[in-house]
């Protein structure tokens, strides 16, 4: 996979000779070029290779096969779910299955209608446009996208004031694949223009084991079954985390264990990188420690809890809290955050009688909110 210079906000990826060749025009601040190349190499190329998510995989496969038989682009596709579950991978697979190029950009990069118009006007017939974090597009760009998705045209406004003229620009048929971690933030008119919506759920340990065996083979890592299961069990049900932990375990084995990844190497490496048996990292445990030891299990407001662990409120709320709530370590109540019985047990502490035994979410909690903040 080759990566070109960063000279814009789009990225075009074409499949050639069975592998993806990318001319990237977006800079990912989340890691080095080498890390991005490795992550891209671990992505499945075809729908049949995509592990887990059987419901979404089967539904999407039906949509794509029907479009191929008709000889027309498929309906627009919206993929939602937490980070790291494969939304970008599925977007690449859509293009590969259709044997069409894919143009990649993101919602934050499209802040003006003109930005979107430039991308749309350069699309070829049948091309796939992947919009990551689509819920973060500007309102003006969203309104332009409505018309483009439905009628395959955009109105380009020339001039200003009373003399402004809207020039309709016809577009070739194309397919939008949108990805979002916050589907509830998408306006209804935009959601309604997607013919297929798939929600990705967290993976079972068995699926993560299959993913890790495949990744180990691609990375040239010799890994025991016990080691792979150890990594899978601490990966939060997320393939991206599983692959990242596998690379760190590989590093430990190369330095301390002769290169072979066994159960001992996995446990030692994960302990070194502060990932415990439940998949909790340093921040997760700091939040639970603060809840139980400093605030007697709560309830405590989000901002107070963030100050106690030395992090920003948004970091605690978006990074640590979702997993702690999902796994039953923390409860969200109208009065604030509280530690559950499982949190006390995980820390080896005696839970008070008032501690809830599982996480509780308010019925109207559709977003991050600031409960008890």
C-alpha cells in the first residue's frame, strides 16, 4: 500500500492486482505512517473474509450482489457503531466488491458546501464516496449532500447577493458510504437518504480469536492459542484494540521471549502496557479507584470525577465511561456516576450495601450528556 503526500482533504483508493493502492490526501494524526500501513494491511479485502457481524455482513452482501446483477450502483450505505469495529474496512470492501475506486474524506474536513461540491464534481460513474464521521459535516454541506444523494446533482451558486445565480451540475451515479459513531446526531433527512443502514456491535471473543490468528499470520507472528485467547479476552470486543495489543505482545516476545508469542509472553506484555484481565487500562482503573476510594462509590458528578483523575471531562466521558458502563463497572444515574458491585470486587474492596450490582442508564440517555456533572 503506497501513500502519497498530504495535499488536500480527500483520499482516493483503487484496487490493483488484488491489493489496495492509495493516494492519500489526508493526514491521520493518530499514528505514524508505518502504523497506518500495518493497520491497512490487516484489513480484510472482501466481504467473505470479514469476521464477525454476520447480520450486517449478510445484509450488505445481498445489497451489493443485487446491484451487481442490475449493473447499477447500490443504494447509499450508512454504517454506525463504536470506534474500531470495522466501519472503514467495510467501506473499502464495498468498493472492492463493486470493483470500483473509492474516494475517502471525513465530516470534519468538509466545513463548506464548496468543499463537498469539489469532491462530488470529480467523482466518476459508479465510484464510492466514503464519508467518515459523517455526523460532523457542516449544515450547509449536509443540505447539498441531500440533493446529490437523491437526484445526483448539485446547485453551484455563482455570485453574491441579488445577482447570485444557482447553476445545476449533473453528477454521474455514485454510492455514498457514511460512517458514524453517533448516529443519533445525524439529521433525519440525511438518514432517510441511505437505502441500507447497518449497526456494528462489539465482537465476541471467538470472533476476535479468528481475527488475531489471521493478523498473526499476516504479521509473521508465531502465537499459541492460549496467547491469542488472552489478548482477545482483554480487547474490549474491538478488533482495532485486539490488533494493537497483538503488535505490542509481539514486541515483548521479540525483546524478551525469542520472538515466539506464548501465554506467558501475552500476560507479561499486557501487564507492562497496563491492560488487566478485564481489559481495563490505566484510565479505567483510575476512574474506578476515585469512585470507590475517594467518593465511597458515589454518586459523583462527571466534572468532579474528571478532576479527581487528572483528565478532561470529555476524556472520561468518551474514552473510559462507555466501556465501564457496558461491562457493569459503573452506573450512570440522574445524581451522578456510581460504582457497581463489580467495580468494588475488581478492586478487591468490600462493597457497601447501597452499591448497585449492575450499571443503570436513564431511559432517555441517547447521547453523552452531563448527568450529575
